[in-house]
C-alpha cells in the first residue's frame, strides 16, 4: 500500500465484479451494488483497470473473482445457520456485503476492516453513490502490518467472546507471512464455530514457464501500484499451519476448479491458467 493512498487493487477486484454483473448478468455472483459503488469511475473509457475488467477475453478472470465472492458468501450463510452472528470483511475494499447484509433480521453484525486510506475512500464512494450504510455495519480502520486486529475490532464493538466469520479475499498475497499467520491465529483463538475464507497463491517457482511469465507480469503491475506480492504458500504448508493454529476443518479449492462449482462443466480457456491460486475455507468446531 502506498502511504495515504487507497488500494488500487481493491478497485481492480471491484471492477471485475461490476463487469460480471454487466457482461454475464451476475449469474455466478449477483451483486446489485457492484456497479453502483464503482459508478463514479466507470464511465472513464481510458481507464486501464476498467478496460481489463470489461475486456471480452477476461471472462475467466471475471468468473473466478465472482466465484470466490460467491464461495465466501455461501460460507457466511453456513456460519449464520450454525449460529454465528458476527461477520468481518478483512481488507474489504469495495466489497458490498455489509451494505446488502441478507441476515440483518437474524441479527448478523458486519465489521469492515481495511487499511485506513482505502476505507476512507470507500466510505466516500458509498456516499457519492447514495448507498446507505445499514445500522448492522461498522467500519474499523486497521493497518494489518502496524496495528492489532483485536484492538481495532474491539474498539468497533466486536465481541471476542462470541464466534465470528471472516471473509479475507484478495488480501493475503499482499501481506507478510507474519501478518497472515498472526491474523489466522487470532481467528482460530475465537470461540468454536468461527471460520474464515481467504485466497492465496502457490510459490511462482512451482509454475510452468508460460504461467510464470503471466504471474510475473501481474506481480509487476501490483508492485507498480505500490502493492507488491509478499506471501506465497504451498497447500501442504498452509494445511499444517492451519492445523497447528487450531482450525479443525478446511476445504481448499484451486481457482481452476472453483467456477465449475457454480457453472457445471465450466473449463478455463486455454491460456487462462489460474497461476496456482487457491481459495480456502477453514473453521473451528467443538
Ligand atoms: C485486492 S484488494 C481486495 C479487496 C476486497 N477484499 C475484494 O475482494 O474486492 C486488497 C485489499 O487489502 C487491503 N490491504 C492491503 N494491505 C493492507 C494492510 N496492511 N492493512 C489493511 N488492509 C490492507 C487493501 O486496502 C485492499 O482493500
């Protein structure tokens, strides 16, 4: 993150969700606010972020970004069914779940944690788009590398004595190993029934050469945006860490298999490899 500047990659992820609504009708992940939250930028024809997201050849990326959001919100639904009433969007960017909260009547509170600069920008976007912030949504500005997540959340009214579900999409690669493992340790130490969905990338040296070149181009773009990739994990290493931290169950899926879960028979087009990206759902149970 560049000091004092909102996340550029947050805008990129939001642009892919918005483009999915427009170009694929939101068939994998329906988000009626996705275009509105982005809208003030969306008419800029020369914007490379929008150009990438709306490009006809990027359907697989749009579907993957949509599928990971769907996977996360399905996991929130399952957590609510087992009695969880606190949800946290970690590194929320322009994610709109907190504004749509389908479980408000059941008493689900949503906390949005993000880097202070990104959060301030997001709140401005919500106001500009006239998207109301429901009473169930609370903002908690926290820099994961410099501030305690527990302090930031408790200051916002989060109850450490009750279970909680965390959505942490598109953030882990930008954090150090220490920040990632500290955060997972915090979640695992919450009361049983707590859980998290997050995504991660395998180390690029394990990729075949052509995928490695694509990965390096993306890594260069992210670094130029001031958000370099800092963390990679092998699935085995992460499984060991999650067990060690106290997560008792997990489901780990590669991006290439994720979209097919929501679009039967979907296959990534040749040349659109997932570059070793995974999404994982881990939780604790008594
Ligand atoms: C690629 S965006 C993902 C946003 C959102 N989760 C999504 O999927 O659209 C990365 C997010 O991580 C946040 N982030 C990166 N480094 C951070 C840090 N050190 N502390 C807090 N948030 C951070 C950024 O502000 C941004 O919102």
